């Protein structure tokens, strides 16, 4: 599924899922860089984000895989 990863005003990250009109904060991530591992959203959804080249700016739309939630 396509998702948009953004940096929020508090300095954290959020993920927007357009098909569900859902925006949730990222509460934990497998990797510090956020990409190339799994992230857990505030609603309990777990997504696997792809690797991206370093230096990419945000917001960024990527193809994510839903693991659970």
C-alpha cells in the first residue's frame, strides 16, 4: 500500500495512508533511520517500510507492506 511518511511538528514522524484517510504517529521503529525495517503506529498497525537512499527529504511517498493491525 502507498503511504506518505512525514515529520510532524513535535519532531517525530507520522504516516498517512490515503486509502483509509488515516494519519497516525510512529511510536516505535525497528531502525533509527525509520526506513528498511518495521514501524509501529499509534493505532497498533505495523508496517514494513522499504530501504531508501540516504538524503531523501520528507514528506516521501513509499510502497509499504502491512504486517499487522
